[in-house]
C-alpha cells in the first residue's frame, strides 16, 4: 500500500484502501477527521488501525436492560441486573483491548503477578454513615462484582482485591451486595464488618508525598493503601458537581489529604469562581496535581466510568432520569486506560444533557501529560479528533471499528479473506 499520503497528512483519493470505492467524505467520517495529524511512520500498514492505535481509546457500552427503577418503589440500587452488567463489562474490556475473550482482555489491562494487590478506588462521596440505605448515588455492588469476576479470572485472589475510598465510609448496603467474601475494604473512617480496615494517610516526610503546583509546594499525601497497592482501577460515577465535572480526576480528591490545608479549603484550587489563590486553573490545578502523584499515575491500569445511574446536575442528590437517554437512567459504562480521555467523553454526555460544565481540571491534566483532552463535534455524531471513541449500543448492535480491527487481524493471520474484510468495512460504512 502506498502510504506517502499518510505521512504528509494528505487524505487518500477514493479507491486505495483495499481497493474499496470509498469517497473522501466517507474516509473522513470513518477516521473521525484530521487523519494525518496523529500518524507517524510506524503502524501504517492499515490506516484505520494505525490511526486508532495512536489515539487513546474510550469505549462506552449501553444496555437499557441494566437497570429497571420506577422512581417510586424502594431504592434505585435494588434494580440492577447483574447478568446484564456482567455482559456490559465483558464487552467493554474486550473492545478496549481488542481481545476476543474477557480473560485475555483483563490480562492485557492488569499484568498481574502472584502476591500483588489490586486496588479499586470507588466514589463513595455520599456515604456519610455506615449503612447507606438511601437513594443518593454511590457505587453499585453489581459493578464491583463484575470487576471482581474479571480479576478472579486472571488469578487475583479475593483477598488481594482491595476496595477503597479513604475519606468516606464504605457502607453496609454496598458490602452486603459483594458476592466474594474475601474482598478487603479500606477507609480512614471506621465501620464494623468483615474485612473492614482503617488506614491512615502517609506522613508529609514520606517519599510517596508529592508536591502541588498551586498552592505551590503544598504536599499531597495519598492514603497508605495507594502506596501498598501494585495496580489501580479508578471507578468514577457519571455525575456533575454543580458548576464542574466530578469524574476520573476528581474521584482521587478523596484518595489524598494535604499538609497545610483541609479538604474543603482545597476546592479553591480547582474550582474557578472560588479561586482565591489566583492560579490559572487550566494550567495549575490541584486535581491534576493529585493525579500526577506517582502512586496514582504509575499504577492506574484502567478507568471504568459507571453511568448505570447518573446525575447531570449535582454530586450529592438522588439519581435522575436523563433526556438524552430516552428519559431513563443512562444505563451506560465507559472504559479507558486514559483518565483524561474518559473524563472528556463523560463530560460531553453531561454537557449534552444539561449545558456547559467547567472542566479546567482536564486542560491542566492534559498539560501535565496525564492523558488526552478533546470535545466531540456534536451529540448526534460524537466524533473526536484526538480520542478514538467507540460507542456500543447493545440494544441496537452494529458493526463497529473493533469488529473491523478484528477482521484485519484475522486477515493478517490468514483466517479471513480480503473480501470478508471489505464486506465488513462496507457494512460499517452503511451504518454511519
Ligand atoms: Zn475542554
């Protein structure tokens, strides 16, 4: 294949991809525009693949059967279908990694060695007591059970799977829904119960402390559990915090303490409007600084955005129905290894539902090299220039870019014909 046009950033003329008769417009639609920008001389054998491989991938999986709450009877978290959630999780990790079975996908994501510990950071922001029997949005046991299944499948023992939200209580209503009895729970705040441990934050003199850019020199002190863990999975919830988003980056606000400031004071350093410190929050932002701590940055293997339920307006109230999801709960999961890219996509959904959201944190984090920030072109099309976003709708399954990647791999391995690859690309083209 002649690849010179890719190096120059010039789009191909019709007909030179597998000799398919693709128009320039189709090709643009397919690749999400700005094709040449991200291509280098490696990985150019198949332009679709190489383009995707150089942008962070974000996958979403939607299935309206995941939840079934009528907003009248009982609590929303009593209406989650574990089997549907398990399938969504399986589809998500496979699509994210391009693997065809869940075990291979989890292995790719978590390179687990015997004896290591896998820490999962949930967002229990609304858990102010040890019981938690209310309708406020908090982590779902079904999501956690599906993650546990994935980890168990690659040989992680239950007692090496650690759940945490250091600054909040991990409530009974969540723990009693966890099927595996060996999971360990870590918080700075005490509750009683099996495998529930109190854990402290590190000392400012610890080598695990890192330094903030604004307030300059302030020490960021992660919970000791982050120092002891080997792999980290970050599980934010699809919700707003009022003026600004609270997604993958803000989820780690609860993972740390600070040396000289208390938690509430620190909001001034990421929330514009309350910025008494005079920082340019698009460049220096405490949420970006927290996520830049080596025990968070270097250990993060996977981010799973839980949008089975969500609130586009506030972080501390009950679940809400979303207009953009058919006036129902969102019933969606997001998957990525890039905390900034996944937060960018989740932000776009929140903005589509409610209007603007401050997100200086994402600009600052991208500036620190923690991931890629971008905005989609429009809700209807959801095209990104810098993110390889692949949405799956399990209610209406269609040929996706992941299917094409697989067909091309099969072709290269001698397990598919060129015609089969062309056919699947044509079917994809018809669907967009
Ligand atoms: Zn932005």
